[in-house]
C-alpha cells in the first residue's frame, strides 16, 4: 500500500461521499489531512475519522471565495509548515434539462465545480513551488466523456477539469509538482441510495466488474496519484469506473 507518512493534504468537500472516502484512505496511509467543506457536518466526519486514529482537522471553507481560501491556506501552513497535496474534490449538481435550466443553476455548478479550482490551486501553488514538491488532483467524471441528460452544466465542468489538468501540468512539472485528475463512474452515495433498485441494477449491468463503486475505491485511486511513487504520472485522467464505457 502506498504511504503518505509526513505528508500534509488538503481535501475539499470531505464531509461526505467520495470526499469522506478520500479522507479515510489518506489518514490510513499516514497523511495529515485538513478537510475543507462548507458543511458544518464536516466536523462530525473529521471527529469520526480521528476517533479511529486518523490525523485530521476540519476547516469550514467556501472554495469559491478567495479570501476564505487564502485564510485557510495560511492557517494550514502556519499549523503544519507545508502543503504537499491538494485534492480538488468538492462539487455540486443542479440537474435539469438545458431548456429548463436557469442561469443560477448554470452559474452555481460552474463556480463550485470549476472556478474553485482557480481559487484553491492559485492559493496553494506558491507553497508547493517553494518546496519543490506537490500533488494536485481534481475530480472529473465519466460524464465528462459520456455526457448525461440534464447535466450540461455538470458535464461541462468535468470536461473542463481535464483540460485544466493537461495544461497546468505542463507549467508546473519543472517544480516537482504533478497535476492529475480522477474520473469516477457509478459510485455509491447519498444520491444513489435514493435511486430505485431497478435503476441501480441497470447501472451495474453496464460495469464489467459487476458492482457499484465505493467512496473507498475512489480514495485508493487518489492515493496512487498522490503518492511519491507516482512522480512520473502527470497530466492524466484516471478513469475509475470498473471498465464502464467510455474510457
């Protein structure tokens, strides 16, 4: 198993779902995790992980607000002396067919899922550059490639994240910083838990490994890319979808 002993990782959107899974896996790998989330429940999640021995703290951060992010970054550096890993996981959905989609639904998804990468990465990069080391990993989606009914806003952001990744890696690789992203497929979450059984079964039929993915599955995908061993892996989209089309 890849280890992150001595590494300091910021994980956005860690209060639940895939973000929580990443926090757990990273803590188990020995990282010191700073969870950012706009949800107050992030503190409860952090407490549960800490109770199992994880080194984790919670900061309430609005990743679309530059002042909020800059203050949070400065606090991380003050408390831990460095930032080794940034996981841009936070995201929202506002699903609606395009003809019915409101400007607010479009803007909210663009701001949280995409514009936040500019804000968080811009704030963290100077510290990684100074240290000569860093791992930046962002959340894309299978729907960046496949598209999905009612998700023109969401799919647009997740496709843009892949372009962001391929471009930024060319700029910062010289500083020992790699930039990658993960594109999850059909993953168990609060949203899928509310789906009818027949819908879940139909989704699983499209996955060659024969099961729905878990938050921990995604955590291990991020762990690989965050590890020192993945130092020659740069600018890629890691498709973690059990073999579901498209890759």
